[in-house]
C-alpha cells in the first residue's frame, strides 16, 4: 500500500478507531503507527507519543492459549464464520451415511443419521444467528453421541488398521476443538457485552 493511500486510510478513521489502532500498535507496521500518532496529535487526542505508554493505550496482554483472544470485532466475525462453516461440513458426514443407509434399505438407521445431520445444521444456523454460547455444548453432546452410536453399531471396526483409528481420532479432536473454541469465543463475547 502506498504511503499516501495509507495516510488517507488512517486519517479517515474516526476517533475511536484511531485510538484502538494506537492501543494495538504492535500489530501494525511502524510507518502506519507513525501516521496514526501524528493524526492523533493533530486531532488533539494525545499531546505526544509518550502518552502511548499510559494505561489508556496499553493493549491488554493475554497469556498464550489454545484458544486465542480476538481483540477486534472483524477478527471475531472472520474466525467465528470460519468455524461455523466447518460445522456445516461436519454435517455432511451423517447426511451422506444416512443417504447410503437409505439406499441399502436400512431405513431406521438412515433416517436417524439424516435426522442427526439436519439437527446439526439447524443448531449451527441458530448459533450463527443468535451467537448463543450454549449451542456448542449441545452440538458436542450430539457429536459424541453420534460417534459412539457409529462405533458401537459397527462390529467390523475391530478389523480397522491403526491408521483408521488415527484418522478418526484426529478428526474427532478437530471437531471437539472447534466446538470448544466456539464456546470460548461466544462466552468471552457475552462477557464483554
């Protein structure tokens, strides 16, 4: 980005956005920070660069975590959206298995799997719209219940190779991690409001 374009972009920020940029200045290039500091001085939001050392412009540091803190709304929206879209992909698994069971004339199992997939999608949509922190917990219960039903209803799993168990284990951990992170994100967000 050219310097003039960068300057125009920073100068077009409102006072709150400019102060937020200054409080999170470690995440920006030094050139952008210098422009923001000069703009804040011109607007008389600060008197000098030394004021950035005060509590007002010191970003809260969070310890390293398995579940990173998202400081900006835009970050939250992107990560939250990505995690919810991954939930829709997870719903494909019971939907596909349910359809295959229906083709094999195993109606009861097929309908159960299809219902599970549709329930998963419905709850994912509800969570996306309402941002309810309880829904990831409900999805986790559904996921673990469905996984246990799958494993217990298939005696041929005893013939699986080690790689089969590894793939299933890693996929399970990824889904659980995504659900727990969604829960953490939504709980943190509700705590801020």
